[in-house]
C-alpha cells in the first residue's frame, strides 16, 4: 500500500495525500473540507458502491448506476461515530430476487469488514 500523509493547511484544516490525490478535511466541516467522520462514512459508501457496481456490470444490469447515500450519527463517551446509515440505489433492471444477495455482498466490502472487525492501530509519536 502507498504511504498516506496528513499535513496541516491552516487552523484545524488538513490535507490527506496519497499517490498525488488530495482530500481536504476540516474538524469544523463546511468550506474547509469534509470532517474525518464524513470521510470514514464516505469510504464505506465508496467501497459498497464499487463492489456492487462491479457485480451489476458483470451480471449485465445496465439500466442505471449504483449510488449510495449515507448519514452518520455521532455517539458520546467516548466521542465516536455511533452509527452509519446507508441507502443503496441499484440499476432499475436488478430483479427483486437478487436484492438480498446484493445486500449481503455490500456487507463484505473491505471497509465494512474493517468496521465490523476493527484493525490494530499502532500510533508512534516522534
């Protein structure tokens, strides 16, 4: 995996960089960028969308694209993302009988699996 770097832009606004791409983040959100919690939910949505779009493409469902809309809920003590709600729109030609298999497949994307089984996180301070 490529190195991901996070550097301060100003105040509590930071840039996340990887392979020449930049995502602007801000603790306050708004014009400064997306919040880290929104970035986490967005990562889940992107992962689900990519996995499901690939399946729909391979199955020949071409009447529209996969889209994912997400909302998150913060929890306290400790402050964290307490819940993520995702609504998935599928191509119109996906048969009703396939939707449960697709829902199960969405739960097997890398980010969903990571959230279900949190990784070890080692933080070193130089």
